[in-house]
């Protein structure tokens, strides 16, 4: 049991024989050295309560008949450090990480299980290592999924909520600060004195503005007229609010351009077959219809004959 | 701003971009990825390379690929040898640890670099990490990360000697007050140990063995100090004379003989570091000892060898393989407190 250790000092006699410590022990008085082995076996349990791994190491060392100086020489430590480890005197030891290293080396020397001893030694106070990490060393793919995703999930739902609210607080507020939201701003656009309306199927590049415009027009055409600079000049419209000034019904696709009395363009686009186009404004209107045969024009409810104004299929006329 | 928003979903990462293995530490989770730094890609004439495997999958292809597929280690001797491939590998790994993310991840990343890496190499790594989607990239010097990971008191005015033996390089550094006092990089590491074993077996047994077998030999019976009771291992190799596979036996002391050269280089580098250390710090080190980290620290009795050669106590850090990644992780956890040791442009 004792004689199998290669590093033990030259005297490999059984410990019943107290001779080796006396011969080797420059540091120890013979009396102390003589007593040591018995002490260790007798007082090991009470010491382990106080010193833990230190006592075990000491007991193992003494069983092998070694002195602290031997351990110190082999590990290149100073003897007081070895004694401090055995006595569990943390105040005389360097940072915990070193001490754990010493204990491992010491345990290897006297043939003890290093992990167990290091676990016993636990001065967490001056240890800069944070709480033990269960994953250290272990590469655990499963853990990739668990905890942080739950956290991320909560965060995610919270953020989605915020986004929904932000959207609901209407696009106009955000749209002002983020150019990517909408390029056209229905609020900022100056209110024109006239209204165009394309009824079904409504081509709507910007759904929101289109819908708004439609609403204002259908529910209160007078409002549009009021905002016009010379609304009073057209009392007829006041009487029959349903009728628009001009109404184009497209049987086939045709270009239509309408200018008002001031020469401003009220409309200029291709109307598609089946659509109806209402235009209100101040006359006299200058109208060009690219394909007169495919369009029926009403002026204040009355059908306008396009034939007389048509040349090569294109109708050009002025209406008052 | 949008990046910060995406950052909410990303896990901050510390990456130990090593020659042999890449380790990734995620905040509050520990090491979540440990894969070989190997990339396999297909070569097509007139086209860009297409990466077909990264990490463990690619490592299996090393030495077993047809001509149009190449499996390489993009890092050599601790520095980036293949910039584009390294970037692809980083992207792959960062993406892999964020596999289930809804948005493209945008984590904060700390990458460890060798002390002696040049500014160009550092910028290359910074750029690689940024290109792979990181929001904020910092670099930490490997010995510093290793010391943090080992739990050493790097912030104190006490000298600390760290020897980090990685796959490609061995970093020897004296640290004090969160700074590097002296650093030296030797291009010797686990890979060189394996090569030495291969060469030794060819020389003494006339037999070829692969690097994977050499690694097994090193791991199972490798030692750094003469053993009284050497262990043996039966090995199969390709006999050069007969041209057929043959079985032979190696023991620990044979391996020690094989490893003598690289070990001497490491010992010499440690001695140089001790020599170059100012006396005050030298006294600290002589008292408390040096700390071994990295995979090479697992070589049996390396601590005994170094202690014998230098007369300084040597301790092996706990879980030495992951020290650098864990140290980077510690810097992540206290990002602001560690600002002084993190490097960015």
C-alpha cells in the first residue's frame, strides 16, 4: 500500500516503524514526527470538519511518510503554502484558482481523487468565477432552444403589440418621420378646388387617400364646392348635388383630358372600359376625348353629342 | 436603430476562433458550440466557391474529398489564412447558434485573437464578424481571455503567467493590471504534436499513420515527462516497406520522444517570458505559479515538465479547453467593466 509510491522519500518502511520521519525530518522535532502518524489517524474526523480537504491531504501525506517539505519541493511551492493548504488557512494562500491547482497537484502526488478534494475546498469569497455554470465544457445542442427563446418570445409579443399600436396610431404620425412608410401624405396634400372620382373598379395606388377622398365627395359635395374659390358662380350644382358637372361613361378604353376655365388640368388619364368618371369644377371645360366612339359624356346630367366635335375619332369640345 | 432592435433577439456571443476548434459562448448559457474550424467547399471553374459543409461535417471530409471538393482549415497558426472562407465559417456558426431566430440575428460579439496578430489580421477578423451580421464586434487577446476564463485575478497588480496551448499556437503571456506585460507566440500546438507523432512513427517503425490516429495516440498515452510505468497502445498503420497494414505497439515514453522538439520550444518560450518579466512580477509568478490553459494543457505531466524546467509551480486550469471562450464570455457579461481590455478600431 505504501511502498507502491515512486515519489516517496527514500525510506519506504511501513509506518508502524517510526524511524523514517526521524531520519528525514530536519524540520520536525523527533517527538512531533513520532506522534504525527497516530495523530492523523486519531483526529482525522474532527479535522475534516475544520479543514476539509487539507486534513485529508495531510493524512494521505503522512500515510506515505512524507513531509510538507517534500511536497513543497516536488511542487516547487514554498513550505508555508503547503502547511497553509493542510490547515485550511485561506488568509495565507493566493487566489482560489491557484489553490485549486495546488490541491490537484498535491492530490496527484499522494494518490487521492483531486476532484473530490477540490470540491471540498470552496472559498467562494475571493473567487472571481461567477456561480458555477452547468454547461461548462459540455456542448449541449438542446440548450440552444430552451430558455432564451421563451424570453425572446415574450419580448417578441410585446414588441409586436407596440408595433400594432404604432400602426393604429395612424400612418400619418409615423409617415412624417419615416420616409419608407408612405410616399404620399393625404394630410399634407393641398385640398384642390375640384374633385375627380373614378368609380368601380377603382384603381387605388394609395388606398387610404383614395378612400378618404371618395368619402368627402359622396357625402358632401357642397363642401367641395364651398372650398372652391367661386362656388357661388354655380348655383345649379347646389340644387342638384347628385349630378356632377361632367360624367364620362367608358364603353371602351379612351384617353380623356379636361381643363377648367383657368386652363388648369382637372384630369388627364386613360379611362378603362366600364368605368365612370365624374369631374366637377369651374367652367368652361375644355375637353379632349381620344376615342369619342367609346365614351358617353354627360354635362350636368344631359348627354352631350360628341359627333359634331369629332374628327378622326378624337373629340375636342368646350362646355359651359 | 434597427440593428439594436434586432439585437434584442440575438444572443451575445464570445467566439474563440481557434486553428483547431471554434468555440462559441453565449451569454447566460455557456458554451453552445464547439466545432472544428474546417470548411469544405466545391470548386467550379469560373464560379465562386460554394461552401458545402462547415465544422464537424467538414472535418470528416478532410483528406477524403474528390478533386472538385476541398476541405481546408481557414486559420493557420492562429491567424486567418483564407479570409473569405473564414468569413463564411463565422457566418455559418453565428447563424447556427441562432437557428430558430425569427429575424436575422445581430448579436454583440467578442472574438479572441492571438497577442501577436497584426493590425491587418485583427481588422480582417473584425470585418469577418461584422459581415456575418454582428452589431458590435470587439477583440480580446487570447491570453487575457484565457486568464479570465481560468478565474485569475487579472485586474490586480499581481503578475500572472498564462500559457495557452492551442491547436496552432502557444501563447505565453505575463499579465498584470488588466494588461499584457510580455507576450510571446510560438507556432507550436496540438497540431504540431500530432505531426511529430506521425513523423516519429514513420521514422522508427517505418509505418505511416494518419493525423487522426496520431491524435488518439497523443490523447491516450501522450506524456510530457518520463514515466516510470509507461502505458501502451496498439496502433494500426500502413507499413511502408511491405505496403500493407501492420499492427505495432507504442508506449508513453516513445510518444515523449516524439514530442520532445515541440515541447522544448514551449519550455523555451516560457523561460523567455520569465526572463523578460520585470522582477516584481517575476517574484509574484515564482510564488503563485503559472497557469496552463488550452487543449495542450491536457497532455499528461506537462505541468511536471514545466515545473521541473523552470522551478516555478505550475497549475492546470480547470476545463482548460474552454478557458478562452469562457473568458470572452465573462467579458461579455461585464461588457462595460472590461472595456479597457477589449479592442476595436
